[in-house]
C-alpha cells in the first residue's frame, strides 16, 4: 500500500465511519416504530457498530476507491431514509 492509499483509507475510516454512524443514528431515531427515546438509544448503539465496521471495511477493501464506495453508498441510503422519515 502506498502512503496516499493509507491516508485515504484512514480518512474513510474516521470521517466516513463517523458520517455513517451519525446518519444511521438519525435515520433510526425517526423511522423506528417505538418510543422516541428508545429509538434514539437503539440508533446510537447501531451507530457504534457501524462506525467500527466502517473502520474494518476501510482497511479490508481491495482499494481505497472501494473503501470509500462501501462507506458512502450505505450513507446515501441512510440519508434518504432519514429524509423520508422526517415529519412533513
């Protein structure tokens, strides 16, 4: 691995993982059919799992491009789920 690839993967793990976790927490908080406080707690617990999973994914992917794609694709889906779940 080149230093640029390692830097890109590190940024994908840190920034992408944080973004993925934040979007997951937000999306689950507004779409889960449970009480709002329980939905927030569930969302935060899932966010921790996704954030650590994104870090693992960033360094196990074949290339830095795949690492970014594997983190940004679910982030876009979770962002859409969040916007869909917002009250009108």
